[in-house]
C-alpha cells in the first residue's frame, strides 16, 4: 500500500521527468519478467543523432531507474533495489536525504523533493546495463500497455 507522500512524489516526479527532462516513463515496471524485480519508475530518453551527410539519423537511448523511498525504514529495508539502467537514482524527501546521504551507494544518484520541486542532490554515474536493450524496450512497452488499459478502464467502465 502506497502512502500519500509516495503517491505525491510519484505523480509529480513523472510530470517533472516529462516536462523538464524530456523523458518518457512508466511506473512499477517489472524488469525481465520480475527476475530483477520491479522498478518504481523506469524512464526512456531517446536523443536523435546525426551520422553524417546522407546517412539516416539514429537514436541514442538512455535508460534510468528511479526508486522512491520516503522513510528511513523504507530506505534501509531489505526490499530489492532494481537498478538495471544506464543511470540509477533514489528519489527522496528532503528531510530523509539529510539522514541517508552518506549511505547512498557509489554510482547511484539521488533526487530530492522539497514539497514543490525536484533537484539532483547526488549525480549518478553511468553503469553497464545488466539486461539487454531489447528486454528493456519490451518491459517498457508492457508497462505502458498496462497503464493504458488501467486508464481506459477508469475512464469508460468505472464511472
């Protein structure tokens, strides 16, 4: 069961990713059929890239995984952290960051939520993805389809 602050951060962070970072995202994405766990937010950023005159453009894709933690107990729990992206981040309230900042693993970044907006408190470093690009694409599409079905059900059936 999600707390109200978790729901608030999740909703506002998805908007932040789309509006400010130009990233598409899905929530609660099961990675590789659940073998790697469920990432709170998985984002896709495709940057167009030219390949020289007369050659078709390609798209460089960056995958980011975000784990939302809202309490000290949540951060230190034994729940699996699904950090399988090129860049991986925690998203936490400002008060929690002051408590956990020294315990954030090397290479993992952190976004801080102050009640209004998000800022990077710690930058993530690029990591080698542990699963294939095609698997990430598949998982992203499956979660997007699930979200679309939920939206349609809420809009048309559960009035």
